[in-house]
């Protein structure tokens, strides 16, 4: 191996015996690897970042975590045995992902889930989870329902009603979209409740779907997206990206997203756990990392170099994000450019979305006001000024409302996220204790997503 520079020492898993071992994040050949040292099975490496420059710059986005108001686990007995959240966990729940059942109507080779036992959450369990989360969190604005395929749950409609009763501002649902394609009643439910359908969408090529999903779903995906647009249903796109499979479609997907009505776009670099860990994928060949995705995104006509940065509340190797204000047809303005880098980082820290608390709302509103009020002496584009005025009118209320802020944000912004999960090869316990996306379980525990996916299935 070439010369190595150690950036950080941590703990990780031996991919053979799965024991916790000493590890380090090392740089070699301008890439970052997780180097694991097992007394029994020797040294092994796993790529975690394909661009050492991106990694070094990412460390500048570290912000203090926010502790939850309560924890389900009161005694620390070691990591990951104490997960749930334990007293050592350094971050609260920014986004709860509630898995309401294991059943699914697809059998995707790339799926990161492989449940040990089938399950179906009860109504009382779901209500209990929301109330527990509300006790642990200062604000609970957004939840995600997942599975399995959550729309197949027999009490799915009741779950949405309970979320409204518990004053959850926004529910998103991770779905393959097939139920929405079949059921007009389900589409009406999404539209009437304002629920966001987070639709699995891996590009346009039949071959990519065959490799990732087991068969060609490209026609169904196009049809369900067309239905979302004609039915007036809020939706987002979620892409599993794998090197050598659909990485060459990332730019086209981004261009498609900006021209669509989708409110957000999520890229999830393939992670080799669950079914994906035993479906014939090669982690060394098929692994794609955040800077790889960013490089392809930046080829889009709608994106500028430097738009993306890590999400500051989670570990800097877990997420990257960019937000864009909708100015007009095919005309967008980077929110980071608009409010400034430091303000942008601050309004993202410890939040599922920017502007859902009074301070973030104030920053965005003041920047909009400053831009609009200075318009007489500026050479700003007329379309920009008109759109800024419309957004300002929407925000111009004397009393802060997180629900109104969310609605204005959905109406006026688009977002692109990259979420890089960990697997048995890349699990870094230093990252795990900073996780802010959690699975709330029926037994009361709040599990970091990668801990649940690696150790409990």
C-alpha cells in the first residue's frame, strides 16, 4: 500500500468476525479509507471518501450537537450494546424514520433492509412512539414513515390522522410508488393530507432497475411521477446510486428534478447491508461516496460548484446538502449564496429543514427583506426581485408558525440531499454517536439508523 496519513483514530468492525476493533481514518492516494486492525483477521480497508480534499474541508462544518430532552437508555454499557439512545450519544433526533411494517411488494437486491422477523406496528404503538418523541424533542415537525412498503399497512390512513392529531407538521412516506399507481383512493389521501410521497427512483435506464430492483420498473416510475404532477401530490425523489450501475445518470436525474414539481431529491449511495449485503454486489467495485455524487451533480446546468456542504449537526461524513430558492421557470438561486455560508450552516444545524424554528425563520426572513428593500439601488434580475417579494409576503406574519414556515419552504424551495449510510465495512463508531436520523422502535428505544441496520437484522 502507498504511504498513509492518519486523520483520526476510532473504533470499527472487523468485516469477517464482526468484533469491535481499533481503526483509523487514513488518507492515501488522495482518498480516505477506514483502516481496521483485527488481531485474528489482520488489516482491512474500506473506502469512505473518494476525495481527501472534500474530507478535510468537511471537518470545518462541525457544530455542537443538541442533546435530546430524554433518553430511553439510562446506563452506558459500551457501544453499540447501549444503543437506544444511550447517555453517550451526542445528538438528538432531527428526523425520526418510523418503520411501520416489514411487508413489501418488491424484493430489491439493493435493499439495505433484511428484517429478522415479520412485523406490523399497531395503532397504539404508533401513537406511543409519537408521544415519546414529543417528550424527547423540543420540536417534532417532521416524521417519515417507512418499512417495508408503508402504504400497504392496513392502518396507514389512521396513522396519518394520528400524526395530524399529534400536531406533526409534515409526514413523508418512503414508497416504491406502486400502490400510488394502482389506487386513486390512496392518491386522494396523500393530496388531502399534504403528505409527501418520497418515491424510489433510480434513473431512466431499464438495466439499472434490473440490477438494483430485480426487474425493469422504469415505465412504472415515469407513470407514477406523471400521476403525482397531474394529481397535485407533493412528492420527492429518492435515488439509490451505485458505481458502475447508475452513476452515469446522476446529472440527468438532477436536471429532471429541477424541471419537475418534486420538492426534494435524495441520493443514497449504495450501502452493502441487509439484502444488498448478500445479493452479489461488490463493495469495492460498486461503492460510491459523497464527493463522487457531488461531482456528477455539479455537471447539471442548475448547480454551481461549491453549492454543497455537509449537514453540520450529524457527522460530516454522513450528509451533504444544498437548497435552492425557486425564482421562476427553470431559474433557481442557491440558499447558501443568498443568506451567506455562516448563516446557512447555522440555520441547518440540529434541524430537519432550515427555517422551522424561530431563529432560522428570522434569518431567512431578514435576508429576504434586506434583498428586497435594497432592490431600488441594485441591478438584480427583475424575476428575482418579484419572487423575493412573493416569498416575503408569505413570511410576513407577526407570529412565528413552524407549519407556515414549512409550507412556504415547500412552495418556494427545492433541496438536494446526499445520505451516505454505513455498512459492516464502513461502520465508524465515531460517526455512529453523532447520528441524528433514528428509528424509533415500539419497545421504546430510539435507534441510530446504521446501528439498527447493521446489528439488528
